[in-house]
C-alpha cells in the first residue's frame, strides 16, 4: 500500500503524491514555466510507471506548479548538447519519448489539468493524456514552427486524432495560440473552469473517476484504445472477453447491488 507522503520519485523538479487512489504529478519549475529538463522527463516517466504498478492508484492527474502547465523543452539547459543528427535522434528516442511510451502503457485514466500555457513539447505532453481539463487562462500552442522545427514529441500523431486533420494542420503550420474556450469548442479539452476553481474542479473529476469500479474503468480504456487500432469485429470480440471478466469481479456485483438498492457502491478493485 502506498504511503500518501511517499513520492516514489526522487526529483526536485517534479512532485508525485498518492492520496485517495489519485496519483498527482506536479511539474515543479514554476519560475521557468515548467519547461522540462532531462531530470524532469526521467522523473515523469518513472512516475507514470510507478502509478501503473501501484494497486492503490486508480487515476493519474498531471498539472503544473505556478501559472503554467509546461512551456516545452528548457532550451537553455539543452544549449550545449551535442547536435549531430544521431545525438538528436537518441535524445528524443531514449529520453524525452519515454514519457509518451509510459503514458501509452498506462491502463488507468490519465488526466492533464492544464492550468496555464502548454507550448510546443508541453502541449504534446498534454495531448498524451486521455482527457484534458483547462483553466480559463490556459493557452495551447504547437509552437515548433516558430523556431523552424517539427513537433518532436508526438504532436503530429496525437493532435489529428483529437481535433481532426485540417484543424491539426492549421495549428501545426501556424503555431497559433488557442485559448481555453476555443480549445473546448474544437474538442481539445473537455471542460474549462475559472482559475480560482480550477484545481478543486480537476481534483473533483479525478476523485469521481477513482470512485468508479476500477476494473471496469481500466477495461473501458483498453477497449477504446484497442478500438482505435482494429476493426469492429475485433473490437466486439475483445469487449465480449472484457465483459466476461468484469462480471466476475466483486466490484461488478457490488455496483449492480448498489444500483438496485439505490445506494452508493464501494469498490475495491477486485
């Protein structure tokens, strides 16, 4: 069982806490708009892996300290790195992309609580989540084109799947900033909350998901993600297996009993 005071991740640049079945990852470089370093990226990937294997964790929430979510790579930190083509590729593949791989492997709900700007790789990192919730002051930009680069952290893959190809290309080609309400309209985020209420609203949503039967929640996510890759018959075959498994769990039986008795269910993950 996790100790809510035990981070499980050693990094001054990223905080990881587990409480009431919700793991919260906080990007912690507020004076740099949470621009990430290698230390932060390594800790981020480790936190996601820890959350996946921790039976106490049912939902993962990522947010930023201060007034930003993530402004992308800290260019100052990377200024002196080796710049050969092979070194550039290895930096992305072996280090930065580890967050994307860990997010893809996460079977639990992953929520990005975007409390401010999410720019470049910072926007890509937000796109890795299953759901994005925005503060009213949040802004998004795939700003790579402004510095003559292509999106290096999955933006060309994630964004069209979320907002459609034409809208994605417009944002990728122009680097335009998208305000929270516009992001809501295009489906980039699922909810916008006033800044003063944002942290509480994001946590309340995470708590709501954590209160659902966890096996069913994870199997729903798996079915949705697999359905993006397969045809209908394969998807229906998979869901028939999931249904057979989930109906055998204590949580499924408790949910049905609670529904019939018109009372809240109590779910254990079994």
